[in-house]
C-alpha cells in the first residue's frame, strides 16, 4: 500500500511541467526567498559580538585528568566562579541559578588525552570578563584538585600545572555572516520549490478526482 502510494506520487511529480511551475509560482517563490533573506539578515546583524578566551591546564596522571574534566562543569565550581566574580550582576540576572546557566553555556572544554591537557574556552560579549572567568575557573579547579584526585596516585608537585593563562582577546570571534545569509537563501529556495511542487501535486490530484467523476 505504501509502495503503491509512493509510486503514484513519483509519477505525479514527474508529470509536473517545471518550467510552467516556476512561471506559475514565481511570485510565491520570490516573496518566500526574499522574506527569508531579509529576516535572516536582520537576525544575523543584530547578534552581538562574542570574545573567546582560552586557558589550558596539564595533569600528569591520565586517570586524574578524567576526574577533573568531569568536575569542570559541576555546580560547585560554577557557584564559586559566579560568587568570586559577582557574575549575577555582570550577567544582569536575578539569581545564582540563572547566572550559573549563562556561565554553563559560555564554557567549552577540550580534553586531549594524548598530552593530558584540558583547554577551557570561555565565550562572552565582554573580552576582559571572558579572560577573568577562564582564569578563575582554572584557579578553582586547582583548589579542589587535591580533594578529588585518586588517593593512590603519586603526589607530584607538578601534577597540576597551568600551561596557558587566559588573556583578553583583542578581536571578537569571526562571524561568517555572509555565508549564513547565502546558505539561508539556498535552503529557502529549496523549501519554496518543494512547497510549490506540493501545491501543484494536490492541484493535479484534485483535478484528476473531479475529472474522474
């Protein structure tokens, strides 16, 4: 039954005169694509610039680095960072939970098990604050590390090492705005053609049923 319906749809679609289709729905196609392009352009250029700051830490033990990596996005760490930098006010939020949520969304962590390093990237609208958050987050991780590390591992003074401190970026993250707009135009054109084909298919279907009567 499904295969039969699918074959009928394919046959009907093949019967559509696409030159006639574009002429018939040219206004719809143009308005659909143009509207999408305008909305996308406005949305893209209204987005704020973001700055990304990176700090990197080294953990000598492979097992401990996984434990620390799991602890990075814990509420305990986030609450310490929020409290120390007064991020509730900086993020213009009403409470700690909202500030923690914003902070969580700005954090990206990259674990490289080959060299036992963790990169912590902070992306915010304020370049200076992004660097401060990254450095404070690393500092708080260093404080809790002795508490969460495996007790049987060797206590090496250099077990936890800050390889790279975060600095305030001079320029915002490059945003490929033109690419996003072009992609949206292509996708909207494809969607508009698909809708026109659907309209035409139902038109043929309804006309065929009337003629059958």
